[in-house]
């Protein structure tokens, strides 16, 4: 039983992989014109479909919107019962279908043509009603479905999904869509935090431990324990960062020194410590902490000590 399950899964993956690879042959002049038409569109991309293709259309709309291309979903069945009113004069309409012959599609297509909108057909049958009546044709033909009966939309919907992603990526590159733009549309959740959360959003909630280099070991320990960050900065009178002292520095000093009464901060500090700018992304701070295998970073601006960023700040935000 387990071997038959494995074989069915592998067969499905192989069939769908072959179909996706075959899409390369369909990246033609109509595909280029379709991308250009969407890029030049002053309105939105209205994406429509029926059945499983409607589900793919919804995902495509979500991808377009999150990557800077305004889009809306219009179910083909609902369109011919009132929702067609959402199509505006400057919109580009994309209709997705495997067969291109669904009754709802046959009713919808002439209506869109009468509106005068550019109609892009993403279809798996290039001789279908939809293909013949579209302004531009994106071919998503597949040889067979992964379904053993060659009926359930599987390979065909995978092909539609991949072709939609290809369009979205082309549009992103044409528009020069950057991670900063992406962050505007993803302010929530983990993805948003990685894209917009900065060091300045985190370190200001912490204490700001600091001592002068001529202060005693006792004063260093009191400062570190009082501010509870396991670290203190060593600064001059102008708040210029001279070094840092961590728990580890204290342990190493105690292991190697017996005359601790005369020890000063300047004698045990680590000079030229790892620092970070306040406007740096928090995710970059996390990368620095991991690479250096440390738990704290001194935050500075032009060498002036501003505070401490602790790895617990990043954990609290869910970045780890």
C-alpha cells in the first residue's frame, strides 16, 4: 500500500513538473504584449474564471496586489448576474479557463469585448471560443492531468498558477519593484517585520548602561547588574564609544587577575566592539548577532553611543 502511495505521488509530481517545464515554449510575443498591456494599464487587472480556474484567479489577484499591480477578482458566473459592473473603462480583463468553452465564459466574453477592454485569455485550448475572441492569448496547454482519470484539474491549474507568477514577476521587474515597496503592502506578520522593523524601533525601550574608562570594577558591576542587559558601554565625556564590557569580559578578568580592587573599566573593556546604526533593519542585526555569536550590539551614530540592542528584543518580536 505504501509503495503505491509513493508511486502515485511521484507520478503526480513528475507530470506536473513536465507540464510546468513545457510552459517555456508558450512565452511568446502575445505573452510579452499581455505583460506590457497590464503594465501600461491605468486601471486594474480584472481576473476572472469559473470552477478551479476561479481559485487560481483569486491567488493571481492576491499576488498582483502584493507586488504593486492593482487587481480584482470577478467570478465568471457572478459577472453575468451583476458583477460585470466592476469592470471600468481603463481596466484590463484576464479570463482564465482550461477549455475556454464553459457556458459562463461564452456569455462573458462578448460582453467584455463590447465594453472595449483589452481581453487577455489564459487558456489551455487555443482553438476554443475564449482563445478566438481574446485580444491576447496566453497558452497554458497541458498534455494530461495528473488525475488518473485525466479529469480533475491538477496539472492544468498548476500551469495556470505558474504562468500567473511569471506575469507578476515580469511586472515587478518592469516597475523596479523593490523590497521597500513590498514592505508597504505587507506591514503585518513576520514578513512585514523583516521588511520594515528597524533597530531604532527596539533598542530605545532598553536601559542605557554606560561607565567611564577610569571607573572601578565595583562601579562596572553595579551598572551592569542595575541595567540588566549583561553589558555596559565605556564612553568618554562626549558619549563617544570607547569599548564595551560584557559578562564574559568580567569572567575572563576574574580568572586572570587577583588584584581586582585596582581594576578599571578601561583595562577590561573590549575595544572596537561590533556596533550597529539605529536605522539598520532589525533582521540585519539578527544576522550580525548570529555571525559574531554574541547576544548584544552597541547602537551608535557617528561613534556616539545611543544604547544597547539585545537578542531578547528580536526574540520578543518573533524574528527568531
